[in-house]
C-alpha cells in the first residue's frame, strides 16, 4: 500500500512506462481487432482506459484535464500520445494536490468506503487489467508484444530461448 504520495507516484511512473510500451506498439489496423465478433475492439479497450483516467481521478479529488472527444476513437498514435500526456499530468497533479495525509482519507468509491490510496491502487489495477487484454489482442492482430513483467515471446527469442520456462 502507498504510505506517501511519492510511493504512489513511483508506482504510477513504473506502470506508466510499461503501459506506454504497449500503447506505442499499436497500429491503426490492429485497433480493429475484436475480442469476439460482437465484442469490443482493441482500440476501444485501449481508448477506454486512457480516456477514463482523468474522469476517474477527478471523481476522487485529483483534478486532471479531461480528454476532448472521449467517445471518438483516435488513431493508435494519438492514443499513445494521449496516455503519455495524461500520465505526466497525473504526476504533477498528485504532487500539487495531495499530501501524504490525503492517502489516508476515506471516501465512497463505487459503493465502498475506501482510502484514497486504495482508490488510486484500483485505478492502476484497472489500467493493468486492460493492458493485459490489449496485449492478447495485439498478439491476435499479429503485432509484437513488448516485455511487461518479463520477456514476451519475442523477448525470449532474442535471448535464444525457443521454449520459455514454465
């Protein structure tokens, strides 16, 4: 759990770098990859978690500029650029608007009383959840997958490993 705002920012930055690597690997064609025929497209999933960050934070007391046209799917490049911009603004907003005591404050989050630290951890988990969905759809779309918490298939191949360890 986050005890200081700097702890939270350090985790945010670490996860943002990993998410940025994934988003930077998207192509406009791959944005059309669907989960299943009636399911959401990769682009919708990626844009959902990117465009949702300012709304989520604003709801819980951290003001971050909202995304213009959140219902309009932008290009792959714009999704990646928007995430980069937002993730940087999140760091600044947290440094300016929250103190270590802010993390301990309790408020209603989706029907549960939770600390701001827990609420923010929920945002990171939301992004990680969707980042995982995006990587699966990237694989289905034929795109290389960047290493996230360890080597991807491509990373293992670069290491000379044809059958990754279990």
